[in-house]
């Protein structure tokens, strides 16, 4: 018979494994998860996500939605309204499906609490500023 593999919180976890909480329920603490945020092609502005749980950001990247040409559209992730978590990821000379990774992650700002706002700031210079932003995190 094959059953669930149970891990204590003190054990190292890998993707796909849950943690069995003390009450016997399966939790997701310590599991790398990915949040996808759709950013439409629009004027400079923000796409806000109010978080329903505590989390720590591990990595951020985006997949370009359309051709940008010489237009330097950028995307930046913030903790709240002003605290930058990433550098401004540039989509200059990028085409649809290109991947752009954050090259800076400010460690002091990667921890979010339930109720905090994860803000994606779109700065549009022209072309197509649409993209999908992928935020990898642990709880």
C-alpha cells in the first residue's frame, strides 16, 4: 500500500511535498510555490495583489507578452507602495515569449505578511508592455 510520506517541519523539503502539521492536516510551509500575475498592456500604472498569507519571495521573472522594440518598458516588484523588492526589469528590444529575470532581490524586503500588498509597477515607454510576472515564494 502506498500512502502519504510524512515529514516533520524540521526536515528538508523538496518541491511537491507538503508538511504534516501537528493537527494532522497537510500544510504548504517550506514548499516553493509560484504566483502568476498578468500585467496588461496599458499606461504606466500598478497591478496590486493583496496577500492572504505570510510569504517570503525567493525569485521573480517575467515572460514578455508582445514586441517592445527600442521602447524601454520596465516591471518592478514592490513590497507595499514604495519598497522595491526587485530592480526594474527592462523589456527593451524583447519580443513575445522572451524571459527577463530580476537581477536584484532586496533581502530586507522579501518578507510579506498576510494583508500586505505585493505591487507590480509597470512603466510604459511604448510598444507592448504586457507580460506575465512569476513570483516564486515559500510560506
